[in-house]
């Protein structure tokens, strides 16, 4: 057995957020010899979909490795538990990616425009080909093997993107114009 990998996901439990795809990636990582832990934070909006997810967990024998934690008010602490935050949605890039960067948690996201741009600018993770669990698992392996460097890059991005830095930039712009 290779190392343990803790993959997290933060979103409402509903089909567009693609928790089912995250489960596929966990299965792929397990096939590669990893001990996987999947942590899902988010309020249930689609109870039928939640039942389907739990059936999929059971079908793959992951009952002891996957937890649906519901709505959380401790996202920074949650992010610190993870090796990587997974964002498989094709809806653009959610706030969770920025929160992950500020917590020093690398992100693996679907290669849609918003996510791809965030990863390119922040350097805090990798993107995978949409609906390709093999590619997503490979990205997670690469992130985990370079996690210390990814954490540093993400934290640097977060520090450079703080509200204080943003206010300083705006102040300089107004001084230049005024």
C-alpha cells in the first residue's frame, strides 16, 4: 500500500457539483495502491443524489474511507485536513479554491476557463481533463509528491492577494490617475 491521500470537496451536494466524479477518482487512486480518504463538506440539496453517492461508496467498499460531513462552519480547519481539494465542477471556479490557497491546500480542478485561469495565476495546483478520472488521479499524485512546494506557492499567492495588498494597489492607481 502506498501513502494515504486525503481528498476533500466543498460544495452543495447536488449533481452539478460532481461529487460522483470525485468518488470515481478515489476509486482510481485506490486501484493505484493508495489508501484514500474522501471528505465531502456541503449541505444536501438533492437527497436522491446523496443516496446514489452513498450507494456508490458502498459498492466500491469505501464506507470506512468516505465521509459526508454536511454543512461546515470551520472551512479553514477542514482544508487543513486535506492533501488536496478537488473541484470537478464545470460551472466555473468557486470561492473554495481561493480559500484552499489561503489555507495552503493545493487544488486539483477541472480544466474549465475559471479554474484553469486560477491555477495558472496562483500556481496552487493542477487541472485535469473534464470527465477523465485517470488524468485527475495522476494530477493528485503529482500534487501530493510535490505538496510542500505547492503549499508554499499557494500561500505566496494568498499573501499577495490579500485585501490589504488589493487596497494598496488601488491607492497607487488612484494616485497615478489623480
